[in-house]
C-alpha cells in the first residue's frame, strides 16, 4: 500500500500529469483514497458503496498499455452516482426496490468513461431515483455536508459533491434534472456543469430522447470539470441525441480563460426570491467582476412560466421511467417518489401542449438575452445548506412552496432552456457555509462557457477555504 495524503489536495489535472509522468500509479491514488475514505466517510456518508478490488483490477489492465494509450484520465479514480449502473457493483438507485441489485453490465456512459482512463472505485449517494435537493434514502441514509455535518449536502448528486469537498474524490460523475449537479455544488463549495442535452450520453434508458435529465461532471475547480467533460463527452451507439466530440478539447478552452466583456446578473430569474445573505455575497462577487473591467448589468429576465411547464414534463419523465415500479412496490417508495409518478400519470394532452409551448418561449427569451451578453449569472440556490433533519424546504424567504421541489425553481427554470449551466463557488456565509452562482452559456456553448467561467473563477476566487468539519 502506498498512501500519500498530500495528493488529495492536488487538482485533478495535476494528478493526471503525475500519472502521465508515471510519478504515481493508479494504485497509489486508490490506496490514498481508501485511507481518506476510512478517515472521513463515517461522518459524511458520501460514498456508501466501495469497489476498490474492481478498481485495482482495472488499474492493472490499464497499466499494461503504453502511457499514451491510457486515455484522457490516464487512471484517475472516479466515483459514479448510484443512479448509474456499474457492472458487478451494487447499484440501488437509492431505493429499497433495488437494494440488492448488482447489474451485469455498465451504463454506456460508464463504459466510455472507463475507456477514457477513468477508474471506478465507488458509488456516490443519491435520494431515491434522484428525486430531490437533499440526499437521503432508506438504503444508505443521509449524506452530510463536509463544511457542517449538521447540514445538507444538497441533491441529488449530493454524494458526489460531498466526496469532492471531503477529499475522497478528485472528480465525480453526477446527473441533473431540477438542479442535481448545481445545488450540491453550491452547498458543498465545488463546481458542477449541466451540459447541453446530448453532450454527455448514457443509457440504455426508458426514454433516450429525454432532454431534461442529463449526466455531467463535477470537480473542485473549472479546469478539472473541463478535464472530466472531455472524458465523458462523445457519441454513443444507442443514444440518439448524442453529439460528437469537439475538434478542440474542453480542457484547452478552460486553460485559456477569456474574461467576458458583458455579463447579465439576475437576482432570481423572475421565478425565485433568494435569502438576503446569499444575494449580498453574490453581489460582492459581481462587484469584483466589475472592478476587473467586466461590464455587469442587472437583468429583468422573467422565467416565471417555468413552474407549471417543468412539473408537467418532469412528471412525464417519472411516469415513463417508474410506472411499473409504482404498481409493484408502492409500499416501499418514498412518498415524494409516489407523488412524482402519479402526477405524471395524471397529465393530459392540454397540459403537455402548454408545457412544450412554454418551454419554447423560455428558450427564445433566454437566447435573446445571450445575444447581448456573454453569460447570464444568478444565484445557484435560494437558501444556505439546511439542517439534515429537514427532508425538504416548504417555507423560505417569506415563501411557501406547494411541492417539495419548488425551492429549486432557480435551477429547474434553466433546465427547461437546454442551455449549458455551470455552478461555481462565489463566497462563504457568516457561519462558514459555501455560496454559489450559476453561469449560463449560449446554446451548445460549453467551450466558451468554460473559458469565461475560468476567468470569473480567477477573478472572484474559489472561496471554499478553511477546514471542513469532516476533516
């Protein structure tokens, strides 16, 4: 065993450089992660399923190849969200229905990631079927925020974000529908990218034409997110919406930061009211951008029509995926999951038509704004990380929410538009909790978005400093 805990503070790009130089091996990294997992996992519960034996076997096979043939990640360990199948590894989807399930084959996205040099060593925790902005389930329990163990890590990619913040991962795979990459990134002080639908492919799934639920990369900084995006993107057989890899890598663009000339800032996208402390922190970040020479204008963009449209289309997705599960296992499902599926089954043609028309209008409205600005920026969450005992948010900032996901409107409104969105840290609250912003790019504009976000990150700082409780 070779353990070097100093490696866990290095960036993913630095670690990949060490792998290419053969200064470290994938086995060294796995041993180091195992030591860190043993140290912090009992408190955090980010990676409830470990598969280090499988990972070492994969590393052995990878090391038989010349360095130049070991892929973009060259042996970098990667955890996979527990919604996504990994061959031979328990994959529960956070549900008692699948608590003993061990798939024989991997999701196509995992197969691609491993072919690009990723080494899977763990499954990250998720709420049941990814249904919510707080990571807990009846199989593995609650994932806690490494910055304050009494607080939520967000969701549904909360396990991935908490692993990054507690240094049990350099990068992590996640997924996003209502903000599942972005909310936990904001809560845990890390970076998460919701890419354009089709940019990162996966499957097989019940509806391969779905454009709401996507997979994407998470890491501790923008450049590392670009690295993982390069390993995840590309065409996959059986994924009809998948797009080919770009001519120039996303990492190349992230390493060439281009400061945006004009930025639009919205406090709540016309659909959400945000806690005053979060707004103050975001405003200070905008002041730092303006002081660096970026033109920052307040925007009155209004995406308030998103609520009904999103509920209808999200409900349809849950009904498509889980109607049979509801019929057979209603008694063991989380009540929120039951509501999701039943809501989708109750939708009629008129609601579907209205939702599609509204979605189109929102896209054109946001696209028109992005013709005048390089990016749109807004808060990534309306609240700070909340106590883990609260299963969801029903009241906040003087608002009452009819459903358990409506506090996520500031993220799910952007989901409907299909624009790429990156969440990055922008500050810390008075009680030491991370705050994040969303940066919205132009359609299919991940390359320019990553370049602009890297410049913004350099200007406003990464901010998640200090020592998390989990350490």
